[in-house]
C-alpha cells in the first residue's frame, strides 16, 4: 500500500511570522545605575503587515526597533527575522542577513554627503555582494520609481529634505527586503513633505512590503493596520485596526 497523500494545505492557516520575538530584555547600565529598556517583550509580525509602534518619549520604542532588527544586542530572549535567530549569528552573518532581508529608514537621513543619490542607494547592494552593474541598475530603477529619475547625480546637499528621505527609502527597498524598519521617518520633515513620504511608504506596503514603523504621530499611527503601544519597556496594547488615510493626507 502506498503512503497516504499529504493533506492539502489549509488556506486559513496562520502565516509563518517574518518577525518573532520572545522574552526580549535589554538593560542599559551606567556605573551602579541601570535602566530596563525592554522588559520581556513578545511580538510576532506576519508578512505584509504594517505595524506602527507608538508610546511616550523614553518608552523604549527605538530600543525595541534596534533590538528586534539586530542593530543592538539583547540581554535575554530570542528574535527570529525571516527564519534566522539574529542574535545567535556572528557579526558578519548578521550584517549579511540585514543586507539581504531588511531595509532601514531613519529620522536622520544618514546619507553620505559626497556620494550622489544613486551612489548612496547602490552602496548597500555592493556591500551585500551584488555586482557593480546590477547594483547601479537597481539603484537607478528604484530612484526613478520614487520620482527621483532626474536627481540621480545630485548629492544630498543639493536635494530637499523630502528628496533626501526618498533617497533613504530607495536605499531601504532597492535590495527587495522582506522587512523595512522605519524610526520616525518623517520627524525632520514639514507637514506636506511628511505626508508625501508617508504616502510613499503606504503605497509600498500596499504592494506587499512588510513595514514596522516607530512614530509618536497619532495620524501616522492611524494609517497602519496594527498599532503596538510601548510603555516602560513593555507592550501594553496591540490592536489591529482599519487603516485611516488621515496619516497620509495631512
């Protein structure tokens, strides 16, 4: 008798999380004093989700992003990103994993001022092992997609704040990451420019991008499909919500 055929896949099964954190703790120490920045955080993020992480100043929002993405070490717990236990990887493997699976957008643009827009976008691709021709082609294509086709050869000081942030978004997505982390990505922008950048990020999410965004802005938080509230290093609220357009139309 032949082996029974495998059961059909359950179309309603919960997808494997792109991010899974369990019992994450992080303590900052200075002399004899210590601050518990993260206190036993558990969090799962499914592929394609748009999660806004919110909370008061000093609540641990940015520390959460940095620890879950592997930018900072943790004291206890486990973090899996795209199937990899990132804090168990060597520094070199963790760096390669970030380059292959993640993108980052920060409040500070962190662009290299002497590099052109296209050079800033292609640099992480080169560091991830892409060939020069492929890296340049991807960088140009991504910048053109984000409306910067005529600004490829301009350096950051020659670009507006909104254009610089678009370059950082292009840098984050050019390698087709599984997950993009954004920490107050509109914090340095005026209201109109911020709305444009948020519109860009929500459009990218609508195209399938998984986005975890730290913000203090209630309107931006309302544009996400899920709102996670952090207070004193703990997640005190985790709510799925119908996204509002108010955060991108301000």
